[in-house]
């Protein structure tokens, strides 16, 4: 309709996902028109993303399930008011992040991060494919990574999870966190450095 | 030892290098430094390995029953359209018949037009 504004450097990166944006726009429009399947489609498009975000930021499957429910209830209530200033993905990540933050703000930092190891990861041990030694080692690495994440300053944890687990671009992370690109770069680096030291036993 | 006068690369530079976030000039500087500095090369390898370990964590599917619970709870709350002028008209949407809400909006639009 109107002439499209030329993208700046940040928008250019966000526009890389233009195909995804079309699908998102369609979902929002269908929801506005009252199509009850739209919300279900939206849930299936984004629920694994939010569940895994919460699992890694908060640490337990219970938290991940609770956060996922709260996030999608909020999305359901506010989707009509969603404005396409940001992408749907960014908006849902922001809601997810806020719910995670309010959860770990209520809790003291983990004094014994290894205690959460029993919370997940029993099932993969039953996978017969790799040998028992490889499995034990993978499981030990996973436990150390989870412990390192849990013991890390949350601003670094958020940046590293969004970048290395969720695979977001720097510009997307800047949008989700509401900080500048330079801050994103610095937080990712510091989170990775903490992780490296923890895994190398430094 | 003192053969390389250039200071060690900052972690932030190494991390950004891994993500392809450096300019061509910065990248060139990093790569030539790495060739002569085992310390920085080792730290870079450590960062790479830390990322790989992180990414080896399982990606977990949310429990299948979660959606039913979300839908059940969603049916009990009204969608809110962020305070737009038509927001209050949409209140019948809190009742299961969403068609009612659409009709209310349609009726209002018709009433406004005529």
C-alpha cells in the first residue's frame, strides 16, 4: 500500500525472516477474524521455542511447563493488540523472557546447581544407540553445562541461551532484550567465557 | 615470547569473530594474530568447544497435554485488544461463542455507517 521504508542495518537482518513474517501475519489476521484454529497453529509454531527457552533459563521442566502456559495465555489475550512494529517471534520471546525473569527473581541464586540434574535427562539414557561410556560422558557434559548456566549471572545466561541455543541473530537479541548491539555482543562473549572456564575447570 | 608485541585478543573480539560479526579489517587482524599466538588460539578453541557443549543439550518437546490446558484456561479469559477504541465491544468474546463478538462488532460498524 504505502511505499516501504528502506531497511536500516538492524531491520535488514530482521527482514531475512520475511517468509516467516508472512506466516506470522497470516496467523494474527486469522485470529483477529475469529478463526479458532489460528491460536492452535500459533501455539504449535512457537511453543517448543518458549518451552526450551524457559527450560534453559529457569532450569526445570516444571518451570518450563508453567512458563509456557502463562506465555500463551498472555499471547491469547493480547494478540488482537499486537502491532507489527516487532516480529511476532520477538514479541513472544519478550513475553517469555519476562515470565522467566519474574520466576528467577523470586528465587535465590542456586547455591547447589548440580541439584537440578535429576530434573531431566533420565530418558536419553535409555537411548541404545551410543555406547554406555559415550553416553555417560555426554550426560556428564550436559550436567556441567546446566550447572554452568545455572551459576551464571542471568544477563549473561539470557544472551548465551538466545544466541547459542535459540539461534537468534544479534539484532533479534537486541530487540528481545531491549539493549544495544554492543551490549548484546559483550553479554554473549562474557557468558561464553564463563561457560568455557566452567567446562575447562578453571 | 616478546616476539609478538600485539596485545592478546579480547574475549569479546574472539566471540564476535566466531559469529562473523567483525568487519573484514578486524577479521584480518584477528586471523593474523591467531597464527602467531597459541594463547589466543587456545582460548578461541575453548570458546568453540563451550558453544558446542551448550548446543549438545537436548532440545525438548513440550508435554503434549500442555496445549489442552492452555486452551481450557484461554476459554476462561477474555482476549484484550490493548485498549483500542473497539476493545470494550469485544467483551462478549469472554463467552464461548466467539461468533457473538464478531456480530457485535459488525453490528456496531453497521450502526456507525448508517
